């Protein structure tokens, strides 16, 4: 089987919440995020077409925010940004008012989900992520707690087309893959902070 690592970004700034696989999304095709959003959407379309014409086994994983040890310190993701800023005593940068939501899946849970998907016969897109939803301000507070940081929170303008809400409906994954995340956010962040601390201090 061919795995297409798709993304929750195919839902854009969603008008449906939580997002299920049947939702077609709310994507600006010419906005600043369009190359990534539409690139993933067309990749799914190509996979479906290839399956139809060539009888190829495909697996399409719509991956929601994933985090954990071995993330790149400079990858620009919210978890790595906040942890690095907190550990270095820098201001923690939030965009908008921080009320936008995301769900965060620990890497071990995501790996388990992908293995189960590849062993399955599911050839339609499936959401893989943690359905526990957090405000970005809540994430910053938890990371400050786990790092014992006194970093202040600073707020900048929300980028254009940045999703206000993001949370997966994982009913399909639970039913077809018998999968659901096991690691809570605070537990996963402890492990992630430990790894980043060692990296920054070494």
C-alpha cells in the first residue's frame, strides 16, 4: 500500500466542528496558505484517481497536530516554538488573542495509528489526531508550568486564513482501526520538554 501523509489543513478554516472526513473544507485557494492546503488536497485527489485507474492500494492519513521528542527546534510549529522560547527565557509569541484551538497528538500515538492504518484495508481518508481540544493560551500556560519558565506572553497579529478552530472527529479511526490516542497532553509535553532541555543544554 502507498501511504499519503495528508493533513488537517485540507479543512482550511473550518465551518464544521469537529471536522469529519465527509467535510469538504473551507480553503482559500489563492491565500498565503494555499500552496500547502491545496497541495495536500490535490495529492489526495491524485491518490484516489491512481487507485481507481491502477487498482493500487492506498492509505490516506489526515494528520492533525503531532508533537514529541526529536522535533526540529526551528520548525516553526507551535509546540516547539513555545518550548524553546520558554526554556531560553524568551517571550512566548502567540498570534491573535490566543483563543484559537488546536488538538495535539503525541508522536507515539500517531506512529501506532499509522501502523494500524497500513495494516488495514481502509482506502478512504481517515483523521488521525487527538480529539482533546486546547486553546493556544492554555498550551502556553502548560508549557510554562512544565518548563518552570517566567517567560511573558506577547501577542501578534493573527496571520491571514489561520484556522480559528481545529479538532478531529476520529470516529472512523476508532471503528475501522480500533485506534484512539492514549497519551494526555501534559504527559506528552513533559517528555517533549525533557528532550528539548537536553538538546538546548548540550
